[in-house]
C-alpha cells in the first residue's frame, strides 16, 4: 500500500497562553515531550503536536498558525488517518497520531462561527516518538498502521 505524503509548509510554537504563535525554522522535536519552546510540550501528553492541512486553512481564509497548529502541511490529507498512524517528518522525526483535534470555543474569537466551520477538520494531534529537527519544505509521510508495525518488527 502506497503511503500518503506531502510537505511541511509552516512550523510554529506556542510560547504562552493567549500569545500569538511564533514561526520557527527549524523546529526541534523532543521525544515524548513535543516542540522545544512550546507551552504544549509535556511528557506523556496526547497533544504534544497539532498538525493541519494548508488546504483547509486556504479554504477558510486563514493563515498558518492562526488556529494554533504547530505543523502546517500541503499535499497530505491528515483528517482521515486513524489513531496510531505514524508520521515521518523530515529525516528523523516520528510522530504517532493520537486522534483528531476537536475545535474549541476559543476559535470563535478569531472569527465568529469558526469553531463550527472547523468541525471534523481541525487537524490531528500527535505524540513525539522520535525527535529531531524539521524544516519548512521537509517531506511528511504517513505509514499505514500495518506497515508501521511491520517496520518495527523488522528493526
């Protein structure tokens, strides 16, 4: 089965609650923690990283980072990927999808009705399995759950 793939178009960290997202390039991912400098970096958290498709942002007239995602992608449809799908980002980083991100009421502060507009397409949350650096322009690919299990057995 062919794996889905795309490219990273933007990287952001959340320096603090209510503070605008800060673009970073490169972004440093730490295993079982998250992105260096991001307030969501917490050991064991299922929300270490939020990823969303640039195509979704474009359709809604939004800019990268505006819905507080850490990784913006193009060319890969993240929403239908099941829990435990592994995402390989750049050369080193491995993320495990922990589930969809549910839109919260804070999105309506950006634009009235945005929470409803993003229902089912706010992106996916992920846990950092293997850390490293990621740059804008790096490839991102999804390993189907079965393929990821096979690769782990082979290592």
